[in-house]
C-alpha cells in the first residue's frame, strides 16, 4: 500500500479513483501550531542554543510522548526533575505553562477543514495529545468542535504510529480505509496509515494539501476564496 503515500507534494497517479467518504486529520503541525519553543524562547531570553539543548536533552520529545500516551504530569515532572535538579523550574514550566506553547491555528488548513465540513464530508481527528492538556486546546480553537469525533492518544493509552490508534478510530466509526483520506505531518504516521490501506497524505503546507485534495476529488476549491 505504499503507493498511497505522498512524499513530495503531489498525489501519485496510482490512486484508485474511488471516491473519498471521510477525512481524518492530525492536529499539531497540521491544524494547530503547537511548539514548546513558543514558551521557552521567553524562558531562555532568546538564547536559541541553550533552549535547543534543553529541548533535546531534558524535556525531550520522547519524554513528552509518554504524557501523550497517558503518563500523569506530576509523575513525569517529578521523575525528570530528580535527574536534572538544576533545571527543575524549567521542567515544571512544561506542565504549568503548557498553554503558552500553543500558537495560533494554521489558517489555510482550517479553511480546508471548513470547506469539507460545509460540503457534508465526515471529518475526524486522530492526534497524539495528553488527555490532561487537550481540554485547554479546546478552549483556544473553536474549530475543534467541527469534528464528528476526535481520538486522542492520552485517552487510549497509546500513541501514533501504533496501528492500534488508527484502528480505534476506523473501527469506532466503521470507516473503510480505502475511502478514508488521512493527513499528517509525520512520515512515520503517514506510512502506518498507508499500510492500513488509508489514502495517506503527508502534510507540507495548506496550499499543497488543498491541491492534493482537489486531485482526489474532494469538495474544496482549487484556490481559497
């Protein structure tokens, strides 16, 4: 099924032409600009090198992923602070000031989502996110209420690219993988979606996504109004 994966910015000509009956979106990096750098640039007073060291050696993506998979934040912070006591305040900030890591919506993708919703296509979200933090995101982004359902990793106790997370959404709603388009910025997640038979698109930017969806025959304008 690897011929379903877009790796360059264009849907390959091997697509079957079967009409798409549902669309599934990742959230962070596709619809929401979430990035810990939004907070830590302030905490490191613009020292980019020190900030990047901290995010690659202390509050790493792997550490954060365990919260996305359901680990409690107080446990995560206590464990990491015990190993890096010199960075305790910065580690605590990842939890207590998490809201400041939220940037704005990725407008072009939100516009695409709105067009699909307006045309009556079922739309879903499948995202790695802490169950404790996701309610905060809901308060910031009204478009999260547009989805027919949102499956969050922290509620399942597993994270993408585990195929079980994809199957949870597909099975819950009886979605046929071959007629379900999946959009994600992570190559690993896109590869798993394709292996499961979904029409998997790697997100690069809203304009490319719009082009790809038009090529698939979805009800979005070739260019935004």
